[in-house]
């Protein structure tokens, strides 16, 4: 099975889809948010933090992601002078999901491992919500947010401001950005479970299932 990368803005369904891929296809789930939180706790001097400066966090964690993905996409199993071929486990595939990806930096690092384009080594899934109104965004935040979500305590006015100022423009930018790097982009604005069904079907076809 090919490893998978799921990218998209907040609330597009990245984690929910990753959980379905784990349950239905056996993928191990790696949350980029958890990696960012771990870096913040272990190495605060690196300025890799959640809900802070998205551009800076994305830039600072890019070298780690590039080398991490490079090791899993290497044909030889070598990283510098390290031979990691013996550590490969057949069908131990993962799905990496999150929003902090600087693909320009990541791609340049992957080339050191013989991967000219990221789409050649990974199944790339982009999730966006480009067809929702402000009211629909706010309604979904209020309906689905839990105490673990950073917008949980936002008032309705704060949610509207965030959606208008950040969420909607970011979805537009994200769609163009993901297409540029070879992602198959799916819109989860409505009928999300049906969209997920289609994605899982496409992944099974890509894996030759």
C-alpha cells in the first residue's frame, strides 16, 4: 500500500477521513498537529507551535517533514550513512494528515532521496470547503466543535470574523496550492460521508485493490 498525505484547512475532515482509512484499510494515522505540539514541548526554541503563526510554523517544521517523508520514499533505504532498509515493514502504511505543509521546501528535500515529485511516491488527498457560506461555516463550528478545538469558546461574532477573515480565503488559496503539487482535491462542503466513500474507493484503486 502507498503511504497517504491528507492536507486541508481546519474542519475540512482530515482527521475524520484518516480515522476511516485506519478502520477500513488498516493505515496507521500520524497527526501533524500532534507532531507540532511535540516539537513545541520538546524544542520551544524552534518556534514550531499550534495556533500561533501558521506561516512560521509551516516553514520551521518543513525540514523535518521533508526528511521524514524522504526516508519512507527512498528506493534504497539509505539516509546519508545510515542503512534503514532493515527497518522497513511490508504493508506498514501510514496516513499523515494536517495543514502545516511547505511543499516547496519538502519537495526540494525529497529530491535528495530520489523522489523528483511528491505525487510519484505518495497518494495525495486535498480536502477543501469552497462551497460553504459564512452561515454554514458558523453553524458547523457550533455543531461540531468540541472542547479540544481552539475555536470552541468563540462567540458567534468571533466565529463570523474568523470565517470571513481567514477560513474562506484560506480555502481558496489551498485549492490552488494543492492542485499545483499534484493533489487530488475533494470538496467536503456537503455530503461529506459520500465524499469520503469516493476517496476510499479511489485509494483502493490506486493501491490495486
